[in-house]
C-alpha cells in the first residue's frame, strides 16, 4: 500500500484538483483498515463544505445497451463545453461481469485520456451497501476536486439502481429500440425511476424502429404518475456513432435542474437522499448485529423452514428469533 | 368486551363455519390485551393446518374508481358460482377516509346480506404493520372457516398496496378509462404489481374510451419486464352496472392460478410471502427498539438536521446514533 498523507495534504491536494491525490483519497475511503477509515472520515469532513456543487447523473441500462460507448461520447460532449466530468461506477457483481463496466477501460479510451475527465472503476468488494457508500464518498471527493458533472454508472440488473437513484439528481435510463426481449433484464421499477429514457444505437438504418420505440415509451411514461417534483420524464433517441442526441440529452438535464432549483425540490431531494442514506445505514447495521448473533444464526434456518412449510406463523417465528437475540444480550 | 371462549370453542366454531365465532376470533386477534394476544396466537396455531386453501385476491384503485360497487357485484358473481367469499380491508388511514372503504357498509348492501359472503371492516389502529398483520390473521381465520375466495381491499394511495401484494396470490388493479388526472393518486410501482388491470365503469357510452384505455394499458404493460412466474398481466374492461367483465375477470384469476400451480410458483410465492413477513416483522421490531431508545430519541432530531443541511455525513450521523444506542444498553 501507498504511504498515507496527512489530512492537510489530502485536503489541499483535493481542493486544488490534484488528481493523483484525489485518487489516493478515494483509495483511502475504500480501505478496510480501521486507521484508514478514521483518516478517510476526517478528510471527508474537511472537504464537506466544498461538496455538492456538481450535477449528479445516474446512468443505467442492461448489458449490450451500449453504456460505455454512450458515456465515452457523452462525456466528451461535456468536456468540450467545457465541463469537468468524473465517471464512477457501482457494480457489486463486478467480479462476474468484468468488462461489462469500467473494468475494461479501453471502451472509454478517448475519455480516459481527456484532461477534463476522470474515470474511476468500481470497488469490487463490500456488498451493495458498502460499495454504494464508497461510491458516495468518491462522489463527494470528486466534487471537492472541482468536477462539475459526476456520472454514476450501474449495470441495470440488480438492486444497485435504487441505490444510485438515491444519490443522484438525474436518472438516465438507456434502452434499445426493439422493446421486446431485451427488457427481460431490466428490473421492475427501474423505468419509473427514470427522468429521461434515451434510446441508444439510433443509427445505421435503425432510425424508424427507434422512433417507434420512442413513441411507445412516451405513451407508457404518460401512464405513470408524475413525481412530486413536477418533472415529466422525457424520451430521446441517440447514437454514440453519429453523436446524435448528446446535445439534447444535456439540454434535458439542464432543464430538469433549472425546474427543480426553481421550485425548491433540488435541495430538498438532496437533503432527503442524505437522510435516507443515514436511515439505510442504521437499518443495515441493526440487522447485521441481529443476524450475526450466535443463537439467531444457529436456529434461523430451522425456524425459516417451518415458516416456509406453513407449520409456524411468520409472526411467531419472528418473536422466537427476537427472544433469542434479546435474552442472550442481557 | 365479550366474554372470551376457550381455544377449543373458538377452534371448533371456526372450523364448522360459525360466523359469530369467526367474528369473535377476529376481534380477539385485534385486541391489544396481552392475555388476548396469547389466546389469539393459540387459536391461530390450532387452525393453521386448515388454512391456505382459498384464492387470495388483492384489489386496489384510487378513491372514485368504484372499488366498493365492483366488489359488491364481483362478490355476488362469485357467490352464485357458488363460492364462499370473505372481504377484508386494509386502510391504515381509515379514521380520515372513513366511508371510502368498508366503513360505509351500505355500499355493499346486497353482498353483506348474502349468506355465502362475509364482510369485515378494517381495524382502525395499529399502524400499517399492525393493521396488515391483523388482516393477515383475519385471512387465515376466514380460510379455516371454509371461505374459498378472500378479497383484500386497499385504497391504492399508500404503502398498503405493497403489503397487500405481499399476502395475496393475485393482484387486481382497478382503473378509470380517462388515463389522465386520476392517475395522480396511484402510487409509483403499483401498476407493475398488477396481475390484471380492470377498467371500471365501462358503460353508459363510456365504452370507446374504455377500449382505448385498454389498448394503452396493454401497450404499457408490454414494456414491463415479465415477472418470474411466467404470467403476463392482462387488461379487461368491466362495469358494475351491466356486470360486464365479471366472468372474464374470474376466468383470468383461475387461469393465473392454474399456471402458477402448474409451474410450482403458487406454493413458492406463498412460502416466500411468509418468509418476507417474518423478516419484515423482525426489521420493524429492531428499528422500533432503536428509535424508542431515550438517547436516540433525544439526539435524533438535531443530528438529522445537521445531515439535512449537509453539515454532517449521513454515515457519521448514523454511527453517532448507533453508538448512543449500544453504549447505553451495556
């Protein structure tokens, strides 16, 4: 491991946009060593007043939708504006789906060499909560380092979308034109979280199909209840080859931001996200302690089996386990 | 309060289909007296082997969609088959929305006098978890009493749909034809839970609009990922005035049941629901203990405020509260 820096060195390095120090600080937040954890929290507290100034965008879509090529092209559109762009990824299953996400950096080879872009692959351990927390902390560090747009990529097949939705301002769902089989992989509820659906690969004669899909998604989105922010999700077509749609997507993101800042939901949403994160962490921590308890661990499987077979009422089974937990704590 | 019966009297009464005793047993499960709770659990354990033989149907829809009149007519269609039908309701907000649900029994005056039907209004206290548990227990008691179809009604605007979805075999969403403003009340995610959408009030010249809505919902449902049971949600039109659609709705419910029994998901879904209920209860119980802790209760608001204002990291705030909780338990 690298030599640790002082809080001051980390903080000043980050605030002056030193990428090497930013990377080292992110690595520090990913460490599981107790001393590193304490240091990381101190660095985060120190830069906290300088965070929150980026546009946070979540991007998801099933494997094959072209996430990496989309981000490569969209990222470069942003750096030309010019905007400083950081790309992070949440993929708790990355040991399996290696290469489907940022592991294979060659998929973003132009963006990775762009002086205004910063790409950080996902941490590969820690469970969903752990990985999400690390991504959240990386996001704050990138903001403190002056990045104006943070893109958080997820694979679109697991629980990670809900977690990402809980840390971004804008949620972009990438979809393919043929609205059939490829939907199998998208988890229920994800479409309803989208602020914008972009239909990828609208090129090479695929345009008519994409336009039809656009209408279908627009109609479907109209059937969803509008969310409380007053924003109506939009549908656009785009292409990473022709760069079609990149400008329009950015305009939609800016329009969304302007609306939410105007009506006060922008700040409220972020406050809400912070609170949800706090309560999520408390819940996880309480449950961890419970399920790791020796008696609970010992009897849970048998009790669960009885519930499955309808031999025991779920509520009685829960009471039994809770009694085991509380009795052996006293 | 009524005099309590013995476990044997309750059990025998329920198993022989004695409605008065069934009602008294349900009242017993709703009681908050410790002695009643123990007795109720014993009665439930005793009848448990006789439960699980009904078709459990959840019905939801926003106020104004015509839930009560639909259930009145659909219930009578079922009793004519003949099927014994019990109607329960979950409405944690019932003190406010009194009359919108079963409180106003006159809305189902024919069904309420039907010898094959049993209608039980919602308990009006206990929070969502408590009310849901009581409804779950009432469902089991009705099954033990020989009811073949259990309809659980919810108001369609809160969290109760997810809870009901977690206790039924089939989820029916009632919708109005004009797919516009009336959707405002439907909570996100409810449409994706539906096994069938029935468009109500398809009568009095409303037919064309209903048919258009049917096509729109069908198209929208095709955009959702199919659920793992292999069931594709359907859309039908119906009318409580002309009784149009009642037969078709029942046929869809039977087709769904046959498919799921055939592929094994019927039993698996019920086992899963039991487990989820057990884990939900454990989670609620752990959190309750945490948030009722004096130190947590004392400092939570201040800490929450700091998180909201972005002055404290959510994870640090969570750690602080957890430390307060664990320190003062030792």
